[in-house]
C-alpha cells in the first residue's frame, strides 16, 4: 500500500510517494498539503470522506499559508525544503491523529484560545471594515483595540491584521 498524499500539487504527490516507497511508514501515514485547502473545515471534510482507520497518522506540509501558520502546533513541514529533507522530517516528526487535528480545529472555531474581550474584537472586525468603527463597537480606544488584535494574532500564530482578516473570511 502506498503513502496517501492529499494535495493539488501533482509534483509534490509524485515526489513524496517516490521517496516514501521504501519507507516503513507507508501504510500508516497520510501527508496533507495544507496549501491545497481553503479552510480548516474543508480539510476536516476531506479527511472524514476517507473514513480513516485508527492507526493512520497525519503529517502536514505546506508553505507559509494561513492554514500552515495555524497548524504550527502540529509541526508542519515547509515545502521549500528538499523532498529528501521532507522524508526525513516525516520520519522524525511526532505524527498526529485525526482526533488531535479535529480538536485543534474546534479550538480555532470556538476561539477558546482567546479571552472574551479578544473574541469581541474579532466579532467587531467581522462586522466592520474600519478599525476605528470596530473599536467603537466594543467601547475601546483605537490603541486598545490594536493591542487586542496583536494579542489575537499572536495566539493564532498569524502575522498582522491582514492575515487575521483572511482567517476570519475563510473560517467564519
């Protein structure tokens, strides 16, 4: 049985399958290219369709996309590395299960990593494009609002307001 590679990038699929052909990980690893998915829900949906057996382990590759940054706790492997390095990283990395992935995605969707005030900021950002109006919706000064946004981006491992807005538009 060959390694399963979920990606839209045929070069990546062929390269990883060739490298992993003689590996002892072949039967129990699924390699997910995070750049091939538009949202975390799409990623979960794709995996649910596969109806994975319990022994399947997941590893993640990608570039610096929003989903790649969010999945930082699961040690994704940068695609910019050589394929041989990716193979070595797959062998050395602690692989996760589908259950662990779903728990992480649920944390992001429930925003349980954030304080009540930080969640209020996110809801205001969803309602208003303008930062000043968003700050007024939450009865905060503009400076306090920016501080909350910085805290949120830090907790979600995002770089700035633009990536936060992309995350909100794709996931909510």
